[in-house]
């Protein structure tokens, strides 16, 4: 592989690994907050036990998310010096403000973990609200750099020099709000379905009349409500994202749909493989006129095809598959969440079919895969640019050699971290079972949150 491909692969692997912990680190605090709110309203002790157990899991995941995020920051500087030269002068605000967001998250999570039983209920809620805001703020701020890459603003380049710098115009670039919304909504969706995965699996293993079964059933229903709402909102936000692509990155939208010729009444192609030679999507299912409507809310909307752009500016055509995979996962999550809620609330079913339960077990990993598909699509679909139409990826990369060894070593580090996370989570929750926490919560004067810390 060329040094450019290795550099992209190394940074892509780092971000692909880090984004798992970053996404769950945004979604899980929201689930903790929701459980705590329900407990304060109903005084059902099982919800505070949920909050306690999810908090412990969040602490472990945060312990890995911090170093992997640090590695990503270091690699940005070492692998992409051309890119960081522009970012350092034009777009430093997200990195600076993110430090404060993380400080708020860490500080108030510590208060909640170690002082939950010694502070008033409103203080517990306030702590969790600030944790959720800090977690979301960190994700949105860092992702705003990605938004800037696709819709750069706040500067000009004259004779090769950066001039007319406006950091706030760069910060509030045209796609900031759409991208921020998509990141937050999809993270909340993922956090909910991670909970659904664990809850459904434990229900399958427990006796239907046991307290453990009913505990996880409550957690599953809560995750379906939260996951269903936010997966639907994510889809609606995705529609707005497609319209921004149509306006600001038309070749990316064309590659996502395998559209080669500019046309009105453009079809939306589901599935299939994009063929460069024949300039068509083989084996795909076309929905007539749908792409034009998605792009501009009108069937008459003219959607630009790839042939309107020089071929060196085309994104890799496999982004069509990534885009379809992302949309497919999101659609499945919407379907299974509302199906479960309908069975429970409308048809009054006390249990779900086993095939549906196994779908819930798979929903968490599928949500994470959906995040990965979306992230890779967003970054790969911008190629060959690091900053769209301004700075190419080839001009951004380091001139250092021997990156292959570094790639192999970091891949090994991530494999070890992944194993360690799974080992620690399994060890802790096996040692501290749901029954133990429920019994501890039932006893007066016995600490719950500070136990087994």
C-alpha cells in the first residue's frame, strides 16, 4: 500500500475503534438520566439499580474512550500536518471548547457515582443532566470539524495563503446543525439499543417468573421507547442531511445513489452494486422519482450525476453500499422497536416471540455497525478531499515513511483494549449480579452507588 493509503487506514482504524466508545459514551448517560428520572417519579427501586449498573459500565467505557480519543488527536497532528495547519488557524474553537465539555462530563459523573446517596434528588438529576450535556457537547464539537471539512467556511485562500479568517463563521459552517443533530440522535439511538441487547439476552437466559426477568423486561421496554423515538428522529434528520449533500456535495450524493447522469425525476436505488464500466447499479431496486423528492422535496428537482464532474473527483463508488447498509440498519431498528411497543401496548402481550428477542439481542451491535457505516460513508464520500474543494487528502498527508509498522502496532493495541473492556465488564457484572444490587437496594442504610466501585 502507498503511504497515503496506510495513513488513511491507520487513522480510519483509530476512529473506527474510538467511535464505538464515543457513541455509547453519549447514548448511555441519556439512558442513565432517563432511568433516574423515572425512579424519582415512581420510586421504583429497580430503575435506580438500572442507573447504577449502567453508570458502572459507562465508567469502564469512558476509561477506554479517553485514551483512544487522545491517540486520535495525536495522529491528526502526525499523519495530517497539512490539514492541521488549516485547522489550527481557522477552526481551533471546537478543540478548545471540547476540553470544557469533557471537564463538565467527568466532574459531574464523579459526583453522581460517589455522592449520589448523600445529595438531594434534584442534585442527582442536575448532575446527570450536566453529564449528558458534556458528553453530547464533546461529540458534537469534535464532529463539527468533520462538518467543516465538507462545508468549509470562515476563510479564503489567496496566493496560497490563508486570509480573512473568521473562526465563528468556520464554527457555524453550513452543515453544523444538521451534522450535530445527526450525531446526537444516532448516539442516543445506539445507547438505547446497547441496553436492549443486554436486556433481551438476559431475559432469554432467565426464568420468566423471576425478578431478574422482570427487571430486564423493564429495561428492554425503556430502551425500545428511547430507541424507537430517536431512531425515527435520526431518519428524519437523515432526510435533511441528503438535502445538504444535494446542495453542498452533489457528487457525494450521486455516488451514494449510483447516479451517473444528471436528471430530474431521479430514481432512488436500494441495494445493488455500482458498476463503473456500465455506469449503472446492478441488482438494485429502483424507486422512481424518489431521489429527486428526497433531494429537494419535489419530483422535478434536478439531481446532478457523476458524469458532471471530472472522474478524479468521484468518491469511491462502494459508498453506495455503505449508504444502503446505514439506511438499512436504521430502518430495521425503527421497525423492531415500534413492533415491540405495539405488541406490548396495543396487543397487551406479556412476552415477545423468541425470534424478535434475538433481533433485540442483535440490535446493539447492529446500531454500532450503522454508526460505522455512516462514519465511513461520510469520510470516504468526501474523497479525494480532506477539506472539500480546497485541500486534497494527498496534500494533507505526512511525508514520513514506514507507517506500516505503526499501523500493525496500533491494531494490536486496539485488539488488546477491546479484549480488556469485554473482560472487565464481564468480570464486574458477573461478580455483582442484578440480584445482589436489588437486594442491596432493598436494605435501608446500605449504599448502592458507592458499593463495589
